[in-house]
C-alpha cells in the first residue's frame, strides 16, 4: 500500500485541520493523553509526545528511529505516550479495506507485554518489522515474559476493549491514518523529518521557559 493508504484508511472523515502553510497557533491542540496508556520519560516533562501508531505500518516503523533520536537529543525533556490505531479490520471497523492483517494481534500482544512491564521493549521488536504471528511468541520468549499470564491476557476481552478504546478516542479526535504524532497536542502526520519535530519541541520548550538544546 502506498503512503496515501496509511493516511486515508478510515471511513470517517477527520475534522478540518490547518495546512502546512498555516500558522501553528491557528491549529487547535488535540488532547489524547491517557493516564492508563504506556508512557516513557518523566511524568513532569515539559513536552509530551503522543504516538498514534500501528506496529505493522512501515511509516510508523520509520518513525521509531526519529523518536529514538529525539529522546537522545532532549534527555529528560520528553514524555512519550502510546495510543493504538491498527489499520486492521480485525479490530478497526472504520477501515474501507484490509491493510495490515497482523496489526490487531500485534497491538494486543504489546498491551499484554505491558501488563508485565515490557511494553516498550516489545514494541521496539515489533517496529523492527517482526509482526508475523510466530514473531509474537518469539518476542515473548526473548523478553522472558511469563507465558501463562501472557496468553491469559491475550484471551481476555478487556485487552481487545483497550485497543478498541484507543481506536475510538483517536478516531473521534480526527485520526484517520498513521502515524500521527502530537507534540503537546500539536499534530504532525505522516513520515515527517526530524527537523519538523525539533521545531515544535523547541517552540514548546520556549513556551515552558525551558532551555532549548
């Protein structure tokens, strides 16, 4: 699938947002933070980046490299929050057609790894491109997860409900494809260069009165 498919995969039309040429001040901020979502970094960090991604999406996988570099460039200044939006009709009923058939299972597996404190390590393995069914068990073993608890979590309806909650809340906020990154609520969509992130992060740090690197 081309990049347009990753951006325009949902049936629901998102609310109008400012184009790249409009001032950011004219763009409303989107709040998709969630205290129960996986997070990484200080809780009092001046900049929160909400990642809305699909583990099987190549553009989302590419974004991992950018986000890792940002964490290196801005130590202790960033908090990452993860929200699921798999482009898989197995759990995302908004899709016009199937795009990533392994994405729902990968999302559930990452959630269950998180129940054992290993969400981010498991997510890193998925974003390396290993999202086939056999990969999910391989990651479980590689991280030393407790298999009985992992399998019970996968079968628990509450796990599917958690992924559905993310999809619903993201869709209501106008998300129709991935990746979408919210820098203190300011939206960057698609495969953006690191300079685009740094520009917004530096602006937010300046607003917060923090030193810009």
